[in-house]
C-alpha cells in the first residue's frame, strides 16, 4: 500500500471520527506523511493462522492473527502474556506497516484447511499479536473466513479501546461472539493495569462504547475481566474502590457473559499475581446474584480444554509449534493437544527448539510455560 493511499484513507475517515479524536490529527501529521513500510519477509512467510489452541473458555480454537508480530496494541497491560507492547499506538492510522490483507489470511487458511480436520475444531478466534481491531480490513477478513468455516462460530478477543469508532463497530458486526476486555471501572486503575497509549482515554468512554456496540450487534457480547493484584498491593482490581467501580461497570454493561480470569500465564510484569481465593469468592457471589450464575465463566471452575485436535497431515511440527508459541505461551499438554500428538512427541519437539534457542520456558503458578524467543 502506498503512502498516497494511506493519506487518502486518513482524509476519507476524518469525517467519521477525525474531529472527535486528537490522535487522528497526530497520525495525519506524522505517520501517514512518512508513508507505510512493506511487510517484512519474515512477516510475509509467517502464517496468519495458528493453533488450534486449547482454550478454557472456547475449547479447540483455531487462531487468526490479523496483525502479525511484532506485537501491536493500544494497551500495554501489566499482565500481558506476550510481554511488553512493541508498537504502542492509539489508533490504526499510526501503524507504520500496511494492514494484513484479506488475500493473505484466505490463502493461509486454505493451506491449513487442507491438513486439518475441521470437525475437531470448536471455534475460530481472531486474536494473536496485539489488538485485532487495529486492522481495518477486519470485517472483510471475517467475511472471507466465515465462507470457509461456515459451520463454526467466529469469535474475537478485543481490548474494547477502539469501539468508539464506527468503522471498528461495523467490522465487529461479523462476529458471533465478541469477547471485550474490561479490567477497571475507574481511570486510575485502568491506567495502572492497561497502560493505554492514548493517555487521554477514559474508561467511561470505553464502557459507553461497549454498551453502544452491544446494542448494534446480532452476536453475543461477553466481557473478559482479568482479576489481579500486584505483590505490593499497589495495583489491584479486587479491593476497595477499584473493585466496587469494576463491579458497577460490569453490571452497567449487562453483558450476556462474563469471563473471569486470573493471570496464570507468565505476565509482562513479574509483580502481577492472581488474587487469593477469598478475594474472588465475594466477586463471584455478587455477579452470580445480579447477572445470574449461568452468565459467569470462571477460570479454574469452567474448563473446555482437554480434547485433542485431529490433523490429517502436518506441514512441519516444529514450524507449527513456533507459530503457536509466538501467539501464546503454552504448557506441554497444550502443545500436545494443539498438534494432536502425544506428550513424548511434543516434549521432543520442545527440546529441539530449546536447543536452537527458539523458545524459552518459565514457571508460572506451578506450571512450566514455553514461549517464543526472538533470535535478534
Ligand atoms: S493483554 Fe491484550 S490488550 Fe493487553 S497488551 Fe496484551 S494484547 Fe494488548
């Protein structure tokens, strides 16, 4: 995509949200005038399709990464399993590389579908290396993916930061399940936990735009809430005012589902810890009383993992493991289930990749997680 195209798109969209959001002016003045660099050779070679990964909420989830590494996000959450945000930006126009195109995702998916038994997949999930709504081709990509996996639901994991944009809400209308992040109900806690690139972003705007999106979609709206506490207790959403504000925000949104998580994978900041059970129990009590027990999904109580995926053929087990771990740190059993191979075979691949320094491991909450380690 040329710089000229980029500038044209920025002007075209300015009438929709340009006057409302300062970031637009900054983008037009800086990034767009510099033009867009092309995708690197490494990005072009990397598949946008990964997994299926075993998800505690969704079962066997085939992943679509519409961003590609390095990680690009509007947030830099203290608990992020992908580490620090490399490209920390407040809107799509600040991306310095072109959006991943529909054709790239379609051909990557066609290649995987030749080898994968789609009957052993429960859902197709848009997630990956950052915030997927940053890609403004998202709607077109979702439509193309839907054609290929018609019987499966399309889900998306998003941090909700761009829902104020009409184009983003339109893109999201293609999904059967939108899992929207909400970790705080007050600005101070929001900034401490999610660390938004746009310092002027308010959590109230996010809450209002989640409600607006919810009204305009046919699919299901779920809230994903990470319950956490830092070791020194300075950052928390399970105590005092931050907890009250968070609960009020959840109840205000009235989602069709609430998914409560704790940071069990290695977090970006080592001080982040899962809260003790006695902090979580009253939260479950209040939410189940007000929203209904059937609307609550709780990590540790509910778990849809444990069923293996069937592959007709593997292209390269090592490559598939690397592509998986670039998008999500996994323990050995996750790798084994994702690839439909036994634990010994999974372990031997992991050892080979460790010897080549392509992956590293870390213990978190008593479990060893493997993640990708960039050679640079
Ligand atoms: S957890 Fe999600 S929203 Fe937060 S920094 Fe990581 S990718 Fe971005």
